[in-house]
C-alpha cells in the first residue's frame, strides 16, 4: 500500500545536538511538507517542497533545515539553534498536478529534549 | 492570507447522539476546505474535502460537512457517534488550485461518553 513512513517514532535529543527525522513516501507525490504540532496550537508549517531540489521556508523555519534530493524523501534536521524542539513532527505529501489537494500524513515523530 | 477558527476546543457528547463540530474560515479568494481526524499519537487522516460543486460533502466513517459561503463556515456533522469517534478533528483551508499553503485550525477534541 502507498503511504508515508516517518522514522523514528520516538526520538530523544540532548541539548546542543542536531537530529534528523526521516520521511519517505511511495505515493509519487510531487509536494512534501513538514509540520510541527504542539498542544492547543494546531499544525504549523516548517518547510515545504514542491519539487526535487527545491524547498521553501514555512512559518516557523528557524532552527530547522531540510533537503529534497529524491522525490520520495524529505528529511528534516532539527538543529541546536531550535530552542524549543520538543514537539510532535508530522510529514505530509500532496500532488495538485494530479488533482490531489488533500494531504496524506505520516504517523509522526515525537521529539523530546532530555 | 486565510485563517481558520474552530470555536470549540473540546466537545463531549453521549454515544449515539448527534454531533456538530464548528469551523469558520476567512479568505479573500475562493477556497478548498478539509476536515482531518487524528487519533492519539498518530498522524492526521483526511475525512472529507470540499473543492467545488455540491455544498454537502460526505466523507468516511459516516461524517459529512456543509460548505456555506455566505456564513464562511464548513461545519462537520455526524448523526450518531460511536466510542471509536473519540479523537481530535482539524479543519483546514487553502486557496483553490495549485500549490497553495494549507492553514489548519487549532483542533476540536471530540469525547464520546458511553
């Protein structure tokens, strides 16, 4: 079945460490997104990519970085510059060129700073 | 820019009773509207979407929503809820067409009481 795989499901980060969250899709979607979810705040867009080798900052990109070297992969790095990284991170994909406007989400990665 | 307001952060309802989760949006252009459901520690799943055409949209799990342009609303309804409907529900909006930013509401937690 097609879908989005996020790994790991749980991740613990020490102060000053960079960590990378994986997101892989086999839906052949052009666009991929990273959202951060905090209780009571809904979803906030970190980065998005409409096509391979291109990505744009979302609303809260500071302290995060991404790459899009392959269509199916969109990893997110949480750097030490992100002062409050504890949150639930969600990856999603869509493809308006195929008339797919709703998002398909992965199952998320819960990141905790220890 | 568009925005989404989910007026109720929590909605308790007895099993087999009807429920309505409210969503209002603002946008200066025509929009596409979505409802997603999130179960604990999981990603979001698309319940239904309005792109154009009939203003009454039916989705999965017996849910439906009605697009009301004059009221700028897209309320979600179910005539009879089950325990398994206990989850958080998110309304989302995007300007119609192409790669456009999706804005999510802050979510409504539906608690079904046995």
